[in-house]
C-alpha cells in the first residue's frame, strides 16, 4: 500500500530556475551511485563463494586425494604458492566476469544464458591460471587442486547465481527492492516503454506513470496515466518517492540540462533512450531497460554499501538485545496479562519506508477500548499539529505507565527490526491518519527505514511542537552516518536509565 493513497492532492509551486552548467552533465557516474555499489557487492559475494570452494578443495585433496601429486597437508602452511595461484585465479575470474557483463546492474540475458556465461568465465579464468602456472614454472602446484578448484568454482558460482536470481525475482514480485520509475514523455515510444516496464516485474522497477514535458496540451499525447508535468518534478518526487526518470521523448538540450540540475538536488537518476542526447552522454555506455537501450545522463550518489552495513548492524544488535531481554520480556508479558484484561501485545499498522504499511509490535500499555476513547479525549491533546499526547492519559494502565517510563513497551519492535520493517535508529513510524495530514516537506522523513529510537526521542522528546519533530527527523535523514546512530543509541541508553520516557 503506497503512501500516495493517504495523501491529499497538492498544488505544485513553480520549479526554481536553474542556470545550466554543461560541464556538469554526465560527469559523476560510472564511479559512484547504486550501480557501482551493486557491482562491488556482487563481486565480493563471488569472491566469498570461490574462497569457500577453495577451502573445500583443499579438504578434499587432503582427505581423499593425498596420494596423487606432490602435496602434503602441511604444505598449505609452509608455502604461499597455493594462496598465490588462488589470488591469480580470483583476479582472472573477476576480470572475465566483468567483461562478460555479469556484474552489470541490469543484465539483459536469461537465467540459462547467465549460467552459461558463468561457466565460460570460470573455464577461461582456469585457462589463465594454468597459463600463469606454466609461465612461472610452479611445478610444485598440485594439478589435482587446480582441476578441482576450476570445477567446484563453476558449480558453486552457478548455484549461487541461480539462487540470487530466484530470490531477486521473488522480492521484485512482492515489491521488495524495486525502484520507482517514471517515463518523461507522452508519445508512442513513452507509452510502449511504460507498458514494457509495468508488465515485466523481473526488471526490478515499479512503474508509477508518465510525466508530461509541459503543462500545455500536446496533440501527440497517447498516454493516460500522467502524474503531472516537469514543473512539478520536485513535488512528484517527494510524493511518490521517485528513484529514476527515463526520458523517452526528444526535448531541447536546455530543458534536459535544467532537469539534470534539479535531479542532482533531488537525488534521483536520469536515463534517456539511447541516441536522444548523445552529446550529453558522451562518457556513458549503453545499458538496457528490458529490451530498450538507454544511456545514463545522471546517477545519484548512493549509500547502498552504508545501508547494507546498517542492516547487518541492525540484525546483530537486535539478536543480541533479544537474547539479553528475553527473560525480561516474559516478565513484562505476564505483568500485562495480570494487570488488565486484553491481549499482551498491541499491534498497529504503521507507515514505513516509502509508504509501506507494516504491523508494528508493542506491549499493550492501554485499556482494550483505547482507540474508541481517543475521540472523547481529543480536546485534551497537549501536542500541536498532527501528534496526539496527554500527560495523564486515563487510558494507560498501571503497568503500562511503568513500561512507557522506561520504554519497555517497545521491546517487541526488535522483531520488526529482524523482519527488516524497522531499524534500530531512525524516525518513528507514523500511523496512516497522520500521514494523510502531511505536507509536502513532511514526506522526507519517510525516505528511510523507521527506527526504535531517533534524534527526536533523545533531543526533544518533551517538545510538543510538531515542527520540531519534523525538523529533527529531516535532519537525521539528510545527515545520516553510522556514528550519528551510535551517538543516538548512547543517548537513548541514558533516557531509558533515567526513566524520562512518556
């Protein structure tokens, strides 16, 4: 369920005029952005798989092929030759895989073709390895190890790549890991491109609609799902969380340059049908969006690697916290059950990253019919704007008041972190009724995964101002770093120990 289902229709302000700077066009990216990060991660995963295959080969050689060739188990430690030829094999394989396009962000070939290329790349790297050993006169290297390494690497990489493809397609089918894309243009080519993206979920894109080049009617318009015109790109990007714009209609270079400048401010990617703007994409190679050749005019600088690191930290931290807190959670669950009638857990639908709805878990701290009584208490609300908070809320139970004071009611959200719906640190997840009242600038806080704790919780928790709430969450989104998360966690620990929660 997308956030746009809850938002009100907004009128767009005019786009800021930007002075074009041609020297900036297509200047940043084959060395940055999500493409490079994805390539590095895929290459690193291949290295890990081959390394495990190499260890497996050495075990096989020692246990089952010890009588073949001049090889003893202690030679692995005594001589660096095996590590040396393994390193050469790794470098050769990475180079060949790159030449075959196996690390491209979008791979136009089928699964069977990818497996054929993987096997071919492994055999080619094996030939380079044999050639290197021959040229170096390393006769001490076991031929059995070399042959087993090539065979097990081919098999292991084939299984690994097949598993990755299946998992990726399953996620894309569920809408997980997809990128939101719009097509700039309203002609027949734009229509065909949009239909192609929308009908093929395996591309990894969610097609949102079209953007009209101008607000004036065009007699060549053949599309119906027009989100708006170019002058509203800023508003449309915030409202629909656009990741990429694909230009499928010829426009004046001045307009495209202005669009690229705005894309830099918004942090979105711009690609165009190949051949439309050759003079603006002289350094860009041809890629494929399904069957359509495109060239990159601009790619945003992504934090994919940092995000993966953050996710790994979330998993490790939440598992450790659950292991430590499990006895306490059992005691809290028993106390909630004995204190008042009703379920132990309170599950509410919250709006997460990019408007995804997820069930947020908490220990129940209020009476059973708390939501019904909320309307009766609306006049006592002490917060301004969208937020709702009462100091002495009569709906809160005795145990619930204690749990809130020390933030123990939020311990079950560690399961949300494990599921990937939340992070340890991030803006708190709002409810749908709050998002329905958001203004345009408020959607910025939904661009990241919500968290158990955040900047607002440790810096201005008692501040009733909704503007302050949004200001701190937006500051976190724009200035996120791992060390900022560490600082927030340390300050959260102080808040919990002092019992200043509400």
